[in-house]
C-alpha cells in the first residue's frame, strides 16, 4: 500500500539553526500538509499546500516557517531559526483531493529536538 | 469556531471486549468530515475510519465502526473484539468544507489500554 515517507525520523539541532524536514507524499495525491504534535499534546495544523501554493496556514506558521515542493516528489518544511519551543513531532500528510471528505494519510513523523 | 472534544483521557478494556471512545464536535458548517486516527506508542498516525456529514449510514471498517449521531454532534468510535495491538492513543478529527486543502482539527485524544 502506498505511504507517505518522512526523513529523518529524528533530528537534533542547536537553537538558532535552520532545519529542513523532508516528506515524499503518496504519488497520486495533490494536497500536502504539515502538522505538529508537541509531546503529550494534540496534533496541530501548520499548513496545507496545493499546486505549488499555500492553501491555508495556521497562526503557528509564522515567518520562521516555509514550505516548498522542490521537485516532483519531495515536499519540505523549513524552520529558519529554531527555538526551543519548536521541539515536537512533525507530521507530513497528503490527500488525493482537498475536499472535506478526503482522508489525509500521515507519514511516521520526524521527531525534532532543539537543544 | 470548530472544536473537537474527547472527554476520556484513558480507557481500559479486556481483550475480546468491545469499547466505545467518545467524540463530540462543534461546527456551523453543513458539510464536514469526521475521522478517527490511531497513534501507537511508536508515534505514527494511522487513518482508521471516516464519516461524512451527509452520510445516512454509520461507517464501518472491519472491527471499527463509527456511531454517528448528527443531532447530538457525536461521532463515537466503537472497536469490537479488542486486541492487545489496539492499545494506542486514538484521535478524533474534523475537516471543514469551506476551503480546499482543509485543515484537520484534532481532539486531545484518548489512550486505550487493552489487557489480556
């Protein structure tokens, strides 16, 4: 069964450094998403992306964050200058279409630890 | 504003028994989707089941069923014949219809522990 793949599974970075999280969505999916989950808390939406543009973003997704689809398969989340509070599990997800009735399929996540 | 509420922080069930995980939601949208995801201790998020706001019948996927009561704004997950491998965190989530590429709004989750 096709799946969303994320790399790396765990990233440790010094505060203030830039970090790029990578995702390969399911191949025939058109909508891509990033979510984060701070340890022990609920999953929070960051951004959705379609046709090389951001469709929607949350208040968490400030100027420190950016997303990109650099080629036909990868989808990346960049955090420009990491803060301690960016430590979380980051999930990439994709869906075949963007309608409300489309399930989003999640990757296994990247655990980001900021020191 | 849309909201998902899961009031059970933890649930305990014996193997082979059925268990119901509660989820209530709040939205003013006429069109929305309700989803359940499973998160094992390893951390991944696994899609389990979907119910649309216009669906007349409750969704079922194997041992999972969704008890959808629209008037009460509830979408409870029922797991029949629990297995040890069902021990995990379960999240209820809702999508909205007013925008393509819509965000999922998640509840705080319920930890299910299945014992032998």
